[in-house]
């Protein structure tokens, strides 16, 4: 039997390089490996755990499906669906919440960060985020989860829940592992923290034009001198360069940095051009897909049907084992 894969992206806005390199690249790699059966969702229910606009969410969740298709996810190979259309995610999260302590959730670094970011939105839904994520993964009995390294604490919770459910109720959940890509942590353009949709000035969108990319890369803070420690914005520049530039060119810029002959603008503009070249095919495919919205709607409908079949089987098993059937 094929191993299962689950991943998702919150519908909080346009995707950025971090989402692409940390999650989508891994999603594509696993989709193209015949040993895996992949389920990729738009995590719209996770989107409402932080302040949001309903009309934006309605638009964004379709935009993410379009991004998935443009990036190379293929509905013939992967099940692409919208999380909230499968009620079993919420049902399973509720059952799981009966074996998770409030203290465990309150101590998670991801929870603390979001509370700091949105002090007026310290809600039950936010606290419950990792439980819903465990339900997303375990509903499909997924072994592998292609996500960035920032999600590791949540995966640990999912493994704990799987173990506990198997121990108490004799269910058969796998302990899911993260599938890491070489871009598992893309730093912010501001030189501090990770590239993040909700931090203005931190990201490059997959749909950015060459001019926008040049402007954003030029804005990465660098010191007036070259040759010092590689930290902050300089570190971001070199991390992105290592990913996007050919090895010899990357090495050349690094050598120039160390022997103090580097001109930042030269490195920045070369990098911006290389990023744009990588994104161009995505952008071209995206504009084709946008012009056929009926196709996108069909992908969403078919995906919901396929996901629902698997979800119902798991819920039946869990309800039986928990004495609810
Ligand atoms: N900077 C990053 N580097 C590598 N991977 C990243 N991911 C996010 N940022 C980086 C990965 O992208 C996937 C989608 O993440 P999400 O749905 O949780 O969205 P997000 O992490 O909430 O994305 P943002 O940009 O950080 O959005 P906001 O600011 O709204 O919270 C995940 O696999 C994540 O690891």
C-alpha cells in the first residue's frame, strides 16, 4: 500500500518564496514519487485562527488552489482540496482535544509568538491550532508532511496524539514525520526572523514582477562594509544566493565578500534576476489557469469527493474505538 502525504497552506494571502521552497517544492517531489499518495489542502479553517477578512478568505482559498496548480501540483496525481469542505477535520480535532492538556498547548512557541503578534486575538481556535493540524494529518493517516521547519513543534504534537490515541483506544495512526526540503527555513528580507506573509517587507511573492523583485532584494539591509560576519540581511542574501545562483557564481560572490571586493548591488541584481527566472514559468502557467476558472472549480469539487472518502473511513474507525458508534 502507498504511504500517505498531507500538507496545507493557510489562505492568508499571496504565497511567498518561503512557502514555495519550504513546502511546495517538497509537495511536488512527493507527488512525483509513485510510492506516495498525496493530499494537499488549503488550510482555510486555520486561517480564521488569526484576524482575517471573510471576503478576502473566500477569494484567497481559490487563489491557493490556483497557486498549487501553477506550481506543478497535478490533480491527476494529488488530491487538492479545501479543508473546511471536509467536516471530519473538525470532528476528529474535537475527539483529539479530549486527550490533550491545555498546558501543553499554552507552552508551544508557535502559540506564544502568535499571541505576541495578535494580543487581542488569544482565542480558543488559536490554542487549538495544533490539535486541528494533528487531525488534518491523521485523518488521512499520513506518514509524511512536507512543511517548513517552523512547523516541527506542531508535528511533535501530532505524533504525541497518534501515540496516545493508539495506546488508549487501539487506533492505528502512524507517527507522521516532516519531509524537509533544502529551503526549510527562508529568512526574512528584513534580516531578522523568517519570511512571513503577515510581516510586511519580509517576503517576495511568487507573482512579483522583475521590477518588484529587484526593489525588494535591493532593500535587504547590508552594512556599509564588506567582509565582516555574515549575519542579518547579509545572511539572508547569501542563503537566497546559495539556493538560486549556480554553485560557481555563488562561490565567486562569497569569495569577493571575504576579500572585500564585493559590490552589494551587483550581487543583489544578479540574485533578483535568478529568482525571477525561477518564478517566470510559474507566473506564465498561473495566468493560463486563471483564465479557466471552471477547471479550477472542478479540481476543488473532485478533490473534496476524494478526500471525503478517506476521511469518512478514519472517522468511522475512531468513533467505533471511542465508543461513539
Ligand atoms: N520562511 C519560511 N521558510 C520555509 N518555509 C516556510 N513556510 C512558511 N514560511 C516559511 C512554510 O510554508 C507552509 C505554509 O505555511 P502556513 O500555511 O502556516 O503559512 P504561514 O507559515 O503562516 O506562512 P506565513 O508566511 O508565515 O504566514 P503568516 O504570516 O500568515 O503566519 C508551511 O509548510 C510552512 O512551514
